[in-house]
């Protein structure tokens, strides 16, 4: 990637303009909030667990296209997964956006649109904030997630 324009691929813009699972549900068993004070991204993740399986997940966000798109894609990827499976997805996503991924995505190709953030270190925090907030929600943490 040679410039920031390459980062905003169609899939990122689509998820940013029309985010999936956006909004606070009427009920959620767990929730967490995240904040990236460097750029102003804010995200809230709302989870409903059925045992250890994520039966519902929504988010609210104010921030850049990367942050909103990442949250939208994340909710689509983790719904129906167990908490442990979602943690594995988090680890794989973290490796992808930091340039440490070593294997294919096996059906998660849409997330590859965010791989370009590795060329822009400050944008890695934008892409990973929703995922860190998801981890906090799964853990039942009440502390605000920060990227600092």
C-alpha cells in the first residue's frame, strides 16, 4: 500500500456506511466501552451469551471508517461462536493487522480488507479497538478499554 487511499477499500466503506449489527439492543447480558483518545474513536459492544456461545452481538460507535467497519465485520464474525473461538479470531485479527499473520483466513477473507492498517501504525488502534472491547465484554469487565 502506497497511500491512505488504498486503505479505504470498498468493503471498508460499505461496512462503515452501512454497519451491520449497529445499535444498542433492548437487552444484553454484557457490555463494554472502548476509547481511542488519540483519534476520538469510541465504541460500545453489547453481548448476549448462551452458555459460552455468543448468541447476539451489537455495537455502537463514533469514529473513523476503519473503526466502524472493523466493529461491523467483527460482529458478523463472532455471532454464533463460543467465547474461546472469538478469542482465537481476536488473536488472528491482531496478527493480521500487525503484519504477523502466518496463515490463510479460512473463510474470513473480508477481514483482510483491514490488513492495510499495518502500513499505518496509528490506524492499527482504530481497527483493533472494537476487538479489545469485545474481549472486555466477554470477560465482564466494567473498565473502559483504552488504546493507550
